């Protein structure tokens, strides 16, 4: 089958479309025919070699975390799904490879996709499970609280704006100037150009969700008493170190988590979509054969939603 691969660490140009054996549905597994995957910022650190001490030196390696598609086969003992069901989900921890024609996964890694939603567009939304966890579980957002979202027009940022609004938050978004209209349309009460707005220009916030990963200390100082900050991305190991050091601040520490959503969280995401509180925002759809261009566009910045890779 066709799959996105790379034979050595480096920039997006190391990625190419190659061929690997087609998986089968083992005991308790589902075989999913993939329609589309989204491009995720966290993968660049692995592909570029920044985490080679974790990833190792065995090549070729695969890319792709989330996916949408349809169930192609069910393995022995797999229950809850039938062949032809439309699904969305995510690969198990540290097992990249959804950018391929087929994936074999456990049923707990996915759920039924929302009815009436095109599967290529829908793949922009599984990252919303990260937004739900950040806002509900880590920040414990309460109705009426002020929320600042950095990187508000990006893949995680746009779902965070929408869900913070749905949870009753008063949302302020930071994004590039050309994307401010989108951020307001998604539910933000205020939207500012990050290039011309410094932390000193902003007020106090009860919750800050940071998808940029830089200047964490400056933004943490914007927290009101009892405020909570959740970091979803880091631009350097220094930023990671700051998050760890922030634990001395107790309740005002910068919270961080490595998401591994399961069925219940995907089902909740589906509910938000079906209630009209969440919609996909797609920047560009790329073919699998142009996988390098998809990652290059993401890493160039200024993203307006998700870069999506069509597989089917």
C-alpha cells in the first residue's frame, strides 16, 4: 500500500510517498481504510531528529497521527463497529503511520465520525480532543472566565477558540493579522495581531491556552489570581524547562499534557460537532504524493486551520 515515509532525519523534503505492506486486522483490531490525515506540529521534532534518542535510527519511518476513514475489516473479537462505518481516530502513543492507505487500530482509539461531515474536512477536528482536555480537565474552565488563546487560527488554536466559547468562556485570540477575521468568526470576542501586540498590551486572564510555545514567562504573568495556563507546544527545550520549573508556583504553574485520546473523548467531540458548537477549518488539502509540501506549509507558519493530506 502507499504510505508517507522518510529514510533519514531532516526538513520536510525528506518525506516521500512509498510502499509498505498492507496491515491486517489482528485480534480485537479494526482495519480502517484511510480517507485523510491532518498535519500536526508536534511531528516535526521527531522527523527533524530532535527526538532521535526516542525514535532511534531504524528507517524508513512513518508519519501521521490522526485519521478519518471507513472500517474495511474487523479482526477476531473486535466489537462495536461494522464494515463500512465512518470513523475518526488517532494512532496509539509513539506509533506514527496514519498517512497511509490502511491502518490497524484498537476500537478504543476511535469513534464514529459525525454524520453529514465530509471525511476529508472532518480530519481537521480530532485535534479538538486536545482542546477539550486542556480547557475542561487541565484548566477547569468555568462559564464567564476570560480565556486567552495563543495561535488562535492554527490547527489546535481554532478548535480551542470554538470549544472555549461553547463552554461559556470569554475568548481573546492572538493570531496573524490576515487571520483575525477567522478568529472572531469562530467566537472570540477580541482578536489581536500577535506581531504587533505584546503581553503588556493585554489584560488579565483566568485561563491561557498556549499553542505557540515561546515567551511562556511573559504570558504566565497575565494570569489573574487563581489563573491557569496550559502549554500545548514548545519552541525549544528551554521552554520545556520553564514548564517544569513553573511547578514551584503551585496552582499557577504551567500545565502540560501529552494527549492520547480514547473512544469516550472522540465521542464527546462528535457531540460538539453535531450540536453545532464546532466546525472544521481547513487551510489546504494536499495529495499524499505531496506530503512534503503539506509539512513545509505548516512549518512556514500563518496557518488558517489545518493542513490536510488526502489519501483515498
